[in-house]
C-alpha cells in the first residue's frame, strides 16, 4: 500500500480510541456489567435478608413492601388507556350472587 495519510474514521477499523471525547469501548462495557452485577447482588441480599428476618407468612393483611409491590405490578400490567375506565357491570346483589 502507498504511504499516504488517511482521514480518521475512514477505512480504519482498529483505530485507537484514547482521545478525549471518544468512548472507552470494552472498558466501558465491562464497567457497566460490573456495576449491574453489584446492584443485582445488593438487591438480592436485601430481599434475602428481609425474608430471613421477617419470614414468609400467610396473614390476612400483607406487609407494606408486599402491598407496594402488588400495586406497582398491577399498575404496570394495566394499559394506561384502561386505567381510568369504570366497570360497566354495576355491583348489584344479583350480579354478586351470580358471580359466587
């Protein structure tokens, strides 16, 4: 090949990315992966500690955390267009007896 200067970013797949403003490449990916593993580990440890210290129970009333999680999951599972709608079936005694 001829000895001539090429413009950066043109036909140079293995160019050094150490300049300012350029991404760190695999180092940034590795750092993000390690951070993700650390966050998941901490969350898992907190959940395990809460189960071990408080235990699992079959009480009539759920705990605060369980109630908050249930509300969040119900909100996420319901499409936004359906959240504000009212039930078309009125809760009359006949309808309730039919449902049982």
